[in-house]
């Protein structure tokens, strides 16, 4: 017992009752990102693990985004966004932009933010992509945003933040 009242989540369904698609998706480890966009005075950000970068001319960013999120409404107007790749030290930031923890004043409060033509850039985040929306498709319960990657910043990233089976994880090189 870790001090919690219950060993498991008290409302967790039995494995045979759980959605198999959700269970399959949970077994695909994904890097965690924060997408940001701005439109005039409005800023929005969203934690997204359902994202791919496709090589090509132009390179593409493909992201699944909820059309009920604040980020979606700003993205619809701006047509541009910034992809910030998180490392293991950014768990609190991931929770903040996911709406999983309180963020009095909004998720950007207290962060070092600079503006770009693509949206807010979070200071200290050196692995980033700046993207312009090319197309949007409804896919399942999300919107698939297909965007051209206009600019990229790549820094060393030894300890990425990963989403796996409903929790943030960090890669552990020692277990290889």
C-alpha cells in the first residue's frame, strides 16, 4: 500500500470490459509534446502524445487534437502552431497543459514565453517544430491536423517524456 485508500482505481472496469481499442492504443509508447498557438490576444496550449513527424518535402506534422479544446479554437483561427517536445523534467508542464492540474491564471502563467509567427514559444524548450496547417480530417473522435513543418529546432534529448499505458514514463537506458 502506498498510502492510497485503494490499491487500484475504485471505478476501473475489469479487463474484459475495457475498450480494446483504448487498450491497444495504451500499449503504444508515444513522446509527449505541448502544442501552442495564438490568435491576437488569445493563447492556447495542449498536451498531445498522438503526433507524428513525417519526412518529405515538405516535412509534415500530423497530430490528433480534440475539437472541444481551447487549443482547437485558437488553431482554427491562426492556422499555425508550435510543437514543443518534452523531457522527463516536464511532467508538471504536461499535466498543466492537459488540464490535469490546476493552473490559476492559465497554463502559460510563470513560464518564459516568447511570441513567434506560429504561436507562443516556451523558453528552455529547444526541440521544437513550427508548423502551418495544410489540412484537417475528422478521425474517430479527434481532428487529424496535417501541417507543413516550416522550421525546426533540435537539441540533445536524452530523457524524453513518454506516455505509456495511461501514465508518463521516462526511458531508462540502464535497463537495456
